[in-house]
């Protein structure tokens, strides 16, 4: 988020924000609001609170400041809300992790793919504004390594939760144990999770490279300009 001289955020360049993106964002937001309220009052209170909290993090800063604080670009918000939907609504509130054998592997591919895609967008923006010197290949490798590192941190946090926190607080939460699956032992589950993290990261970073090359060819850099503002880069450069 960034400030814009105590004025409202500038409108996106004409034609840069596609109507279907705005409509999709609204549809996902409405679905998540309904899911959050339903779970709070009729189903899983804990997951309902998490769903609405995720929405609040994305929307409330701009809402309460009259958009004087510029929020995350539409495309990035859509990707984040997709993760919230499949993780908290489908995976947790609807218990897909328990009833769909390979749902865990789906999420370990989807989330790293989105992280890889967003990572490429953010790192390329830093390069485009002169804050980073690296080739596109090196950016690609760096993002994959970062995604793999985040995946490893997640596996360690799951181990810590299962063996340290769960015996203490597990009785109060509807989450259950996080390691292992109905098809694999905990060790096999962990190693296969890391493998799918890698595959997802590679796919997402490759998709990011494709978008970057497409933007360079078309000359449409509006998303990178918005990300630069989010990173606090744009105003520094212009000043």
C-alpha cells in the first residue's frame, strides 16, 4: 500500500482494467462474504472468522481512508482471493482436505503457482524501475528457490503445530492434525508436498515470464506501475 499526496488513488489508465476482472473480483468477494457469514452463524465459526479477516485485510484500508491508501491491484487481489476460496472455504470449511484424497496436492500446486506468478511480477517490477540488476533467467531461478523455501517453512510449521501446539490448543480448534494424508505416511506426504511445491513454483514463474514478455511486446505496463506503487518504488523513482 502507498500514499498518494493525501488525495484519492489515481484511476487506472483507460482500458487497462478489463471489465471481466472487476466483475470476477466482485463475484469472488460476494461468495467469500456469504461463506464467511454462513460459517460464523451456522457452521465453523473459526473458519468463518478467518474468511472475513482475509477480506478485511484486502479491503478495509482503502475503505476507511477513502482510497487515500492505494490497495493491491485488481489482478493480485483476484489471485489472493482464489487462494482464500480454495483454502478456507473448500479445503477447511467444506473439509475437502478430509474427503478428497488428492486435494492437499492440488493446493500444494496451486498456491506455489500463484506465489511464483506474483513473485515474478514483483521482482520484474523492481528490475524495470532500476532497483534490481538481473536477467530474466536469474529472476526465474530466484523465485523458484524462494517458493521452495516457503514450502519448506510451511512443512516445518506443520510439524511444529502437530507436535507442540496441537496437544495444547488442538482441542479448541477444528483444524485437526496437518501432516499426513489418507493415502500417505507423514514422511511421504511431506516429500510429495515439497515436490508439488516445486512443480507449482516452476509453472507459476514460467507463467509470469510469459506475462512479462507479453507486456513488453504490447507496451501495456499498467500492472507493473500499480505493483511499483504497492512496493513503494514508483513515487521514489518519480521524486
